C-alpha cells in the first residue's frame, strides 16, 4: 500500500471528521464540556478513593493519576484515528454498505478502520499530558534512557494492541450482524484506567492472558520504574496480534456476502 | 384510561416480538453493565481491607450486587430516541397520532426491560456463587416494600427527566451532546460507583439532592445501607419534588417547542 497516499487520505478523513463535528454547534460545545467532565470526574473518583486510604494495592494517588492519564492517552489516540468507524462496522455489514468500502482502490481494512475519525480527541490527549506532567511533578521520578525507550515502545505497542483487539471484536459482526461485542470490548478496556495488578492473583493472570494488562498497567509500571519483565513482551505481542487480526480480517471478508438493495 | 391501557398493551406485544429477535444482545448488555459496578466493588473491597469504611465488606458486596438489578430496572432509553425524532422530523408522526406518544414510549421501555431482564436473572445466578459467602440478605419486610417503591419512583423520575431533556432538541437540534453530559453526571451521582455514604462532605450534599441519586443509590440506601427513617422520608420528598418539577417543565417545554417546531424532510 502506498504510504504517502494513505497519510494524505488519513488527513482528509480527519478534516471531514472535524467538519462533521462542527455541524451541530450545541452538540460540539457539549462534547467539549464532556471531555473536561470526563477528566474532572475521573479525578474526583480517585480523590474520593484516596480520601479513605493512602494507597490502593501498592499504588499511591499520583501513580493512579498517571495510570489514568496513560489510559486516556492510548484510548484517545485510538479514537482520534478510528473514532467509531469499527463500532459502525455491524451496520455496514448488515445493510450491505461495506460494498462501498471494498470497491475503493485502497486497502479495505484501512478504510473501514479510519473512515470516521474524531479529531476532537486531540483535546483529550493534551489533557492527559497535563495530568501526566502533574503526576510526574508529585512523584519526583528519575528517567534513565532505557526507561524512556521502553516507555515509548510499550505505549506504542499498547495502542496497536488496543486497535487490533477492537478490530477482532468488530469482526464478529460478519457472523452475527450485530455490534454488541465491540461495545463490550470498549467497556472491558475501560477497566484498565485502574492498575490491574491490585487484584488477586488468578484475576491478574487472566488479565495478562486477555491481554488487558499490556494496555496501561505495563507501560505505567515501566515509567514508574516498578520491576517487571512483561514489557519486554509487549512489542512482540503487538506484532503478533496485528498479524492475527489481519488474517481474521481477510477471513471475515471471505465470509461477507452483500445484502440485496 | 381503559383506552390508554389498551394502546399500551398492543404496543407492548409488538415490541416484545421485536426484541425477542436479539436475545444474544440482551446477555452481552447485561455483562456490559456489570463490569463497572463489579470493578467499583473490587476497589472498595481493597480499600475496605486497609481501612475502616461506613459500610462493612458484606454490605459493600450486597450493595454492588443489587445495584446491577436496580440500575437496570430504572434505566430508560428515551433521551436520544426522542431527540432524534425531533431532529429528523419523525416527531411529526407523533403529533398526528390520536394518543399521547408517552404511552407508546412507556410500553417500549417495558417490553425492552422485561426481555432484557430475562437475561439478567441467569447472569446473576451464574455469578452468585462468587459472592454468596459475603452476601447478607436478611432485610426487614418494610425495607423491601420501601425499596420497591423507591425503584418505581426512580424509573418514573428518570423516564420523565429524559423526556424533558429530549425536548431541548427543539432549540438545540440534537441531543447527543446533552445526553453525554447527562450520562456523565448520572454516573457520578447515581451511586453506581460511589455509594452516598462514601462521598466526602461537599459532594455528598450535592448527591443527596441530585435526581440521579434516585435511579440507583436511594433504593439501595434503604435496603442495604440501613438508612434512617428520617433519611428515607427526606429521600422520597426530594424524589417526588423532582418528579413534579420535571412534569411541569416538560409540559411547558412541549407547549413552547411545538410552536417552534418545523418538520424536516418529506
């Protein structure tokens, strides 16, 4: 696939997404309020938890702020590029509208994944960076080059894993014509706004296997310098899941039969 | 009244058939809604093992276990639906019908709820063994009765509340932004993640009077958190005040909105 053309196309999708979101001014205004409220309320939740205790598991308040900021960053980066494109896949499959994506002279997975971008998620990324800086200020961390490199690698891997898992979930709509599994996946992901190693051991093992723990907890542990070997796995996992999801995408397409008009 | 009931029943039967087509969806919907409360429960249990909280461990487990049921009983799906009708002109269909569309919406809610609750029961039975050692279910009969009344009040309150907000679409042209703010505030103040007794001072006073409290927290305060007689009476008084307030605002907005409404599309 031509990389330059794809980037240009992605840019056009982002522009169209921005224009769509301005269509209803009240709606846009309320969505902006919603972004600030999401952050505000999440921080209120954490504050309420810590009004009763000084640590949850072995995480203190600033560390949990950092976990939340990382969660928002990965989640909003995904939503910036993909928006609800994959959430709408069931509708396209059901109505036979997927034909329009398949006929275009560009990779169909690319179109299906990126056609509805949500550029206003850039605000979320900015807010999560602000929260992160605040958390760093509270924590007095020291960054060695290896922490920085592995921090970046594990965050990028986490974004890739996030995308692939949502893609895999949305592919279920080729067989069921319904989108609930994708919705369920989004809800399951929202669990990772808390560090997942606070739970009992069998739960942690399950979350490592799913592999939910790689989304936020592993990168957060790397950045905070908590000893862990899982992060060495995350780039390989990202590549493996990307390969598997691509294979499943092709398999699902073979299963697709267009609806009649 | 007899005629209204007949209309309600006809719609209910139609909607049942409609929703029966998607049974798998109901089950996933239940799991989807259970993840948040179970996560909050785990975190409160972890905190509770480290420090003293106003609710003990078995009360925390019972609270969140029952919150799965209560929040599903009071949930409604009307804000975006009615908002979209106003936006795309479908509201014209409502205006020409010879009955109040609220009856149709109510039957829709009942149909969807009864179908989906059939999935909740097996789900709660499946997860029950994980909680049974810590559940405490010996409630006084008067608390159970008041609990049921509070659930009914919570449902009607939210039903009218969302209809009222939906009418704002006459002026704003769409309600998805409003509904997302509404949902966020409801998440914070419904007791879905933080029970009222765990709220620190200032937030506690907001939550006490915010209408979202009556959709999850208030029934559970009566049943699980052993609310005092005074708190129960106050709660019902606040809830009913909101209910009447929303009815008045709804009627007023409806009158003003209809004058402004122009249908789009053909």
